């Protein structure tokens, strides 16, 4: 009689698939590392992250945070914005102005300052998206439109 193998021992087979753009991100990082002629170990040292963790990112098995992406970008000497686009944190440039692009390209800010501003900016955007979604789902009071504010009363002036 044969016994089915324990599924917990076949970890790679049961790893939850991450979205395709994480595989693309990993491939992009691996390509940039290769172009820079850096070993996986050397890039992990320069970026300040563990070798196994970087390997998992490159294979699309881990979703790195914005901070980790920033560390990898700095070690590869590429813009963090490039990795954010690859990771799906930022959208590809479409010609519209985008505050995130200005923040990331500002030469007068340190990388830590840029990251702090990006966290705040993205949290505000997510908060507003959540509020807009909640408003669209909430019942609308008669005579009002979602997202509108009643005009403030005019105060008569004496001239």
C-alpha cells in the first residue's frame, strides 16, 4: 500500500501564486542585477536584505514592500520609481502629472524623505478611494448628490 506524501513537504507546489506582475518584477530585478554584474549574494549585501529573501523576490514568491524595493533600487543604482512601476505600486507614465513622480524625482530630498512622503501620499489616496467607495454604496439623502457639499450661506457685506 502506498501512502500519499505529506503536502506540507512539497512546499513549492503549494506556494500561493502571487499576481503575475511579481514574477515580472522578479525577472526585472534579476535582469538589472545581471546587467550590473552583481551576484545574488552581493546585491543582498548592498541592499541590506537576506540572500534567501532576495532570491524569493526574484522568483516571484515574495511581495516586497516599498521600502525593500527602495533598498534594492539604491543597490542597483536605478530609480525606486522604476521598481514601483514594475511592482504595480505606481502606474506606468501616461503623460498625466503625478505627484508620486515629482516626489521620487526631487533631487533636494533624501531617499528616506521621499519614502516618508510616498507612504503619506499613498495612504491619503487609499483613504480617499475607500471613502469614495463607501459614499457610492451609502444611501443618498433626498436632494443631495454623493460627494457634494451644500454651499455655505452668503454673509451680506456693507459697502
